[in-house]
């Protein structure tokens, strides 16, 4: 993880987010629109459920045969003229990229948005190496100007309203927009970015897919920034997670159909480009060198330790767009590279469970994320897996452990349980007035915000027994 | 042929709102079932299961399986408790050759009460009338684990005088989430606050749902904000008990 040291706890970050009404407006605008558009796109798709099955099956197949497909990809990428590098950790991946940049004598790089780059801390590593970085994706450009971190994997700047972006451009752009329209703001960013893009020595991108049988990589964008920042520079570096592999083009096409619809509700992104090796003899343009850095960073371990299904993820963001918790607190509160349900599963892998145990618990297990996931990742089940690990490792608060332990002990003794529940309802009876309890000891979390209905004077079991005796 | 069904009351209904259990019995008897309430039951173990406390979840699951396995069917007035037994018990005993078949057997004959009345009994309420406008919230576990959506609506249609106002975001979680609502009260409050606003916006007199936990969360928020909407478990209306006290009203 890169960026400033964040000492706030998850709850503190969530409280800050909940107090930020502008954030709520910003998240609601983008995620709300995405939710609506996705629903329309899915409805129009012939048998989306079968397509989800196929997408999940493709990913499960490659994850089960990861080594073989990666070797096939490597051989074909090399045959196409690319250089392939392997990195087992985030640090190793950054070191490889920095070394390539240094060997190319790069003073500045143009980067096309990549969550893998964020995951391995590449922006930070480039800064440390004294290499200038131009973020070419519009939202990443906003984030770079604001010196923040992405809050969503598809819309890194979704936490900002257009009004905030306008103020930011006016403060930071050399010749900012005058008219308060989105078109004028986009034009301002274009003026700012285009010369910097074309002047970069190295272009760095991620990959949405790695195609094993051709050695090609695929990027999708809506702004064309990848194409513009990757083709002109002398060197193109790709950093990609090893799980991005698909066997062949038809598989990539199937995944693309799922990805675009699940992410934005569009049938396809504006720009979908396949890059196979560097410039060849006779090509009019293209980089002289193409390097592909294949990054593990915990993925092999995930496969071995019960998180193989998470490796299906194609980073569409549908889970977070539909998550009631994300919709309230936005992405930054999660504290990791990836927010929302998929982030809650991934962050403990990268940052450790001790640091991030709250994420798996801060979920209502309502199952909506799983319902919309294009590759059917059982996110609630995986989150419950982290809860179980956290419980086993003693990371859960003592009060919770004792409370649940005591309750379970009594619940395993039905006769004692009947006595205890009878006493409990009569105690609660005394606390209530007019049917409601507005302050309940040990349940302050409940009564701080809502009332608790007063229970009946007798439990069901007490009433039932009495009735049966009559 | 009389069906003998075991009622799994659920700990929340036992403790907080017994009349839901009695409504279930009344509706099941009207549908021609003989209802028994097995003695050995307490809680299905869902709170332990969802908190990561596997050992206690397993112990309570075994106790519940033992209490319920003698009966030909098990009926539960809660989607999330029925979902725990149907979907999660077999997962809990995935690697236990002795308990897995027992868990699967109980899972296979456990039903949420409205699904049972509608799909298994093919029953509809008769002679039940209630002049009111209601809105319906689909509780998440029932909806997504058990596919409960049309069944309660089909049953409620049989009530004379009851009409419906659609709830915007009827499939959106209310923010209850079991222990979630007390572990992360501020987030839960933000979610249920939006839900309460949506419920109020329907102009309905009644809020109906199939899970007491969600109902207590929504009703508690509605009451705190001074709303006049009254909350019932749908089975109470279906059993002809919609003229009694709503959640949080004195009998």
C-alpha cells in the first residue's frame, strides 16, 4: 500500500464518511446511475444467467490451470517480441518497472489507470525513484491533482462531485475552463494532459485480460487514454495480475461482454484494444520495447488458502455499486486499494487480517453483491471465511467473544434457556414504556438510533405450554 | 391427508413477538396441517455462524438437527433462520460423514412458513379481511437464499380489503444484518434511515416483511422518527391477526 500513513480505524473513517454529505451525493450519483444502467443492460442480454455461468467456468478453468496458461502466454508474448518478467511480490514488481524505466532513461511516464498498479504501490515507487508520472485517465488525473487515492475501481474519483472537480481544475490547470459545463472541464483536462502524454518516455498500463494463445494483452477505457499514452512512447510496460489470463480471444470477448455491462451498463467500452508485442518491421507506430510484468502478490496463496473463487474477479465494481454499506461510506473508508465487498475479501490478503478484520464484519450479508457478480463469486461466503479466521485467531473483541459464548452456552441447554428467556422478557418489560424501549443496557448500538419494541410478558414457549395444558 | 409439521419458532419470535409463532400455527392449521412445537429447540445458531464462531454454530446446529429430524417437515417463520438450516447446515458439516446426511435431510424438509403454505399446501387465506394499505419489504436471506418473493404476495392477495403500495428499493437491505446493526450502529442507522424514508414515502399504513429482525430494525427506526406506519410480520395478516397490536404497540 502506498500513500500517507492512515492511523484512523475503520469505524473512525466510516464516521467521517457518514458525516460528509457531499460524499453521499457523489457516491449516489455515480453508483445509482450504474445500478440503473446495469439492470437495463442485463435485461436486454439474452440469458445473462447462463453467460454468468460460462464466465465463472472460464475463470475457474484458468485458475485451476494457471501455470500452464501462463507459460503459454509467456511463450507467445516472447514470440511476438515482448519481454516477460515475473514478480512474486509488490516490491519486486515495482523494482522491475523502475529498472526498466531507468534503463530507458525515462524522466516521465504516462500511466493508464490500473488497479494492479495501485495495489503494488507503483505511483509511490515512481515518485521515490524521481520519475515524473502523468495519470492519463481523467479520473486518475483528478486524483493525482488532489493528491488522493482512488475510492472506486472503475471511477477512482467517484467521491468527488463535478462541482469539486471544477474547483480543483481551476486551482491546478494552467489554462482552466471558464464555462461551468462538463464539456468545458473535459477540454481543460485535455489541454493539460495531451502534451504531457505525448512527451512521456514510457507508457505504463495494466491489463484487463492476458490472452494465452496469442500473447496479447487487452485494455479497456472510455477515453482512449490508454491508446494515446501507450503507442507513442518508446517503451510500453504492462503490469498485470497473473489471474488476468484467459485461454483465447473468444474467451476474452465473452469476459468483455460481462465486464462492460456489469461495470457501467454499456454493451462495450468506447476503446477496447489488444496489444501484441512491440512495433514490428513495417508498422507505422508503436513502442520499440514492450515489457510485461506478471505479478503474483499473494494470488497463488489465495488459490491454496480457500480464496480461489476470488481469483475469478474481473474488477467490474458491480459488487460495490450495489452494496448498501459502500453506498453509505464510499471507498476510502475501507482503507485498502480495493473497496466494497471485493475489497473486503482482498484487503486482508494484502494488508493482513489484523489490520483489516473490520471489513469482513462491516457487511450485512444481504447477498446482493453475489447476485450481481458477473462471475458468481460467493462474496458473503468468503467474507464469512475471514470472520471465522478472525474468530479463530482471537482478533474479535473480548466482549463479543464472551457475550456470544455465554449465549451459546445457555442456548445449548433448552431448559435453562427457557428460564433465562422468561426472565429476560420480564426484565425488558420493566424498561419499556408505551410498547417501546428507548434505552436498553448492553444494546446501546441499537437504541442510540432506533427504538426497541417491548417484548410480550411471556415468551412463545411459555404461552404455548400454558395453552397446551388447558 | 394431514401433514404433521414441526414449527421451529426461532429465538427472536420466542423472545420478542410470540404472536408470530401463533399466527404461523393458526395459518398452518387452517391449511390442514397438524403443528407440533419440538421441545429441544432454542436457536439455529445463526448469530454464531455469522460471527465466525464455528464451534458454537456446529453445536447449536447439531442440537437443532436432533430436535427437528423426527418430523416430516419443518416450518420456520423467518427467511434467515430457514436459510441457515436449508443452506448453511449442509455447508457446516461438509467434511463430517456422520452429520452431513443428517444435516442434508433436515435441510431438505425445512421451509419458510409462507413458502410452505403457498408452494407445498397450495393454500390461500379464506374469509380474512383487513381494510388497509400495505407495503412489503423483501428480507434478504429469504429473497436470495430461498427465493421468497411471490409466495407472500400471493397469500396476501387473499386478504379482502388489503391493497398495496410498492416500496422503492423493496429488495434493498434494511441494514439489520444480525450483529452488524450493533457492531456498526452508525452505518446501520444510515441504511435503515433511508429505508424508513422510503417506507414513509409509500403512504402505506402497514409495513410487512417475513423476518422479525428486519421488522424490528425498520419499525424501531420508523418509531424513532415519529412515523405512523405500523409493522407486522406478513404471516400475522395472513392468519387473520392483522387487527391486533403492531410491533411496538401494547396489547
